[in-house]
C-alpha cells in the first residue's frame, strides 16, 4: 500500500491542474459572466505564452540530469534556473499590449509561475506529490475566494492569481527544502542547447493544443473566447484520461513485444468509446445547465471526434519511441499543427467556432492515420 500511495498522489497531482483550471474558469464565467471572464482569459493567454518559453523543457531535462548526478541535484537545479531566468526579460513585452497596472501584475504573475513551475523537477524526483497537491488546492481556494468575494476587476483577479502562486511557491519551496541548499548563480548556454530536444517536443505539443485559443482570442468576441476556453478545457481533461489509462503499464511498455502492445491498444480502443461518451454527457450537462454556454449539440459531437484519436493511438507513440523514431512523432505533430493553423484562419471568419473545431478534428484524425500507417 505504501508503494501505491506515491503513484496515486502522482496521478491525482497530474490531473489536478486541469481540473482546477476548469473549476476556476467555470466559476469565473458563472460569477462574472462570459464577456468579463473573456477579458481575463485574454491576459492569461499571454502570461502562459511567456511561461511556456521560459520553462524551456527544464523538467524532463533536469530529471535525466538528476538520475546521472544524484549528489548534485540542487546545483544542477539552480544553474538551470538562473540560466533560464534571463528569458523572463521577454515578459516586459506585455507592457506594449496592456495598460501599465495590468501589465505590471501580469509580469509579477509570470515571475511567480516561472519559479513555481521550476520546482516540478524536484517535486517529481523527491516524490513530494502530496505536498504539491496541497499547494494546488491552496491556490484553488484563494482564487475561488477572489472570484466570490470581489466584484469583477481584472487587477483584483490578477492580484488573486499572484497571491495564489506566491503561497504555492512558498509552501512548495519549504517542502523540497530549497532554502537549506546552496544556490549556484551561474549562467550557461548549454542549459538551452542540451534541453533543445525536450523544448522542441513540448513546443509542438503546446502549439497543437493552444493555437486554437489564440486564434479565437484574435478573431472572435470575448464572450465566445470564455465559452470556448471552458469547452475545450473540459475536452482536454477527457483527452488526458487516455494517458492515465497507460499508468499501470508504464514501467513495462518498452519491454513488451509488439503483439502485447497491440492487445493493450485494442482494450483501450474498446473501452474508450463508452468512457468518452459518458464523459461528454457529463461535460454537456455541466456546461449547458450550470454554465449555460448555449453551444449546439453537434459541437459536443465534434468534441468527441477530437478526443477519440488520442485513445485510438495511445500506444502508437510508444511503438515509434521503441525503435528510436521520435523524429516521426515530431513531424506528424508539425503536420497536425499546420492543418489547425491553415484551416482555422480560413474557416474562423465564415464559420466561427465550427471552423476551429472542424480544424482540430481533421488534424487529430490525420495524425492518427499517419501513426497507424507508419506502425502497420
């Protein structure tokens, strides 16, 4: 039981971020309305854009370094942190797009999230999953209290986000005993070049999953943006379950032969249809009867079609990684990204959200066909 506890906490921790973001968006729309929350999302999109680039694939890169140099964990951590911190200078570009007070708070939030996210490699290495789950829960409570007790104002919401991440950062820093360790202030370009592959894989995945939000933000009204954000977040949560289904096999996947992997994939494919159907029904009930986003029913069928390819191809990525064909994965995802971008720009004006959802749907099924053809 003691061995299962860290694994269970890790699963909950990994899924909690998506769930908590969904809850914050849900209550934000419910309390403040679609248009007001859409203004908040428009700011946060640029915050998380800068955050993604400043992370530079550090988590996977550092975990590999820790395993090779366990006696130098904090030295490796601080060196990487200090080097990447120079990327934060790009956060000041936000002042070009927003009023001073909003831009200042957005930059403060970027700095706090940057340092908080940087602790992830230490959390995973030292298995502080329960502690991070507590920190995430603490941040959720602060943000929900902000939404419930303060009238709508972008600055007050950003202050709530800053306070939430400050408390999370403080608690988690103490949990990993960061304050007791020697910090190395050393800049190294190798921290970027050596982590390039991790950053590139993450970048393509991020582009495929986030480009639609930026296009909606640019072309469509703020009310549409807030509704779409909570809609697509819900389906991304449903999509993430495809990865959780593989957790029981994670330690053995690369040792299984092709026949065994195919059997596991068949089981996942069979149970994915009822899982996605039930999940979509739940999403529809919440969004239409609680949030009242008033989307047509066929939007939810398109959501199903966007999610299902991830279940149908859950192990196709493993097959390619087993034979060291990671470049094919990158190529396929680039193709998927280009389909989303090109079709979205062509269809968003005449079709609105229908065009965005259709682009995502076609992209995911095209990637699925490429994976199946390559692995046949």
